[in-house]
C-alpha cells in the first residue's frame, strides 16, 4: 500500500437551504416540533445524483483508505439575505441541511482525518463573519471529526502548502477563460517572494465565482532556483438564481462540481469532477416556456458536458 500519498477533497458553495443548493435526499427538518421530510427540488436532485454522489463515488475508487483532508471553500448555507430562493428561511434548518451533506464524505473516505472550513461571503452568513463556519465546525467536532475554520488559510498537507480563501478572481469567458487566474497567480507569487520573503505556496485555491477555471501553472526563476505554483477557481455545488445571473452577466451555463487533489512527495495532481449545464429557458413549439433543462436525457439545444 502507498503510504506516501495523501488526498484533499475540495468542495464549495453548496448554499444549502437554497432551492438550487446542495441537499441530501433523506433530509429531515423540524417543523412544529416534529421532524419532517424535506423533498429535493429538481435542481437539488440533479446536483446530488449527477454531481455530488456520483463524483464522491468516483473519487472514493481512487482514494481507497488513504489519508484525506476535506476542504470546504465557503458559503455552506444560503442564509436569509436572498430569501426569495430558499426552501426554508429558518437558519437552524439550513444548518441541518448543510451538515447532512458531509455524511457521504466521511462514509466514502475512511481516511478523512481533518476538515478545513473557509469563511464564505457575508451575504450567506449570520450577523458576523465566520458564524456559519464556526457553528458547522462545532457540529462536526461533536460528531467526532476534527475541523477548523480559516478566513485565509495556508494549509499544510503532507508537506504541500495550499493557499485557500473564498474570494478570488473571476474565471473569464470564452478564449479569455483562465487569463485572470493566471495574472492573479503571477502577482501572488511575486508578492509572496518580494513582500513577504516566503517561498510561494504550491497551490492557490479560490472559490465564490460560481464558475470553474482548470488549474493554471507558472514558474519563475529566483536566485538560481525554479519555483512553480498552480492556481484554480473551483466550481460551486449549486445552480443559478436571478442574483447569480446578474453577477455573471447572464452567462448561459453553470459549472457544478468538485476536485480531488492527489498530493505526492514529488508534486500534486488535480482530478476534476465537473458538469456543465445550460441554464437557459427554452421556448418549444406548443409548450410555451419550459423551465431549466437539466437531468435526464439531453434535449435539442441543451448539452451536459462531463469533465472527469
């Protein structure tokens, strides 16, 4: 058995409690003092079945019982700032929905020994920064899982340093996809060397943009040594609402997925599990406006691209 390789399972932006967020199919919430089943919306079912459950199963076949660090990139719950898009406005219930999404992780990865929760954006928190993540950390600890909260973390995993924070650059679109993260990477590496006097981290992880840029790599020569780092904008585990359409300037698609990072003594590999969904509403003859085409068999005018 390989005892030198570790893994990091990376997920983010579940927005549990949102109609298009991450929700377990067997979720129960408390209503009027009774535990009541909370059915998945169509988007929730699609995300859980096609992305989350299937992706975790695929990653588990790679990881086996190797050591695993779980990284959540923030925005665990929807909160009540965008209350038009929630299955429940009760924050206690949203916490329970978010907490239950961790169950398949610990079941699939018996070697999971630490969980790092990054603080998300304030719009999806309580009154103060980090309250959601702190509550979730304490609940995970109560369940026997070691967990910590970071605003901007320099995470050490098997000798590899991962710089992880919720908000970063936008991925870009079309032929410009990846340009912003590449410029961000170059600047971050230079500042690390010249302003902080540190060797740059091996990998920069950013989230929040509800989009995905595959990892970009950059090498620089410094005092006769070649230093290489990578950077990536990670995808969400939710779909779009009206606010997201505005924030993304009405892109017609959404990337939904997760990452597995294989950390070896001589480097790291990034294994994506990403699906690309067309989120437009198509007008079909005799059927008026048909809501989001997702799940099931792809229809004309709509594709699901599988990456991973």
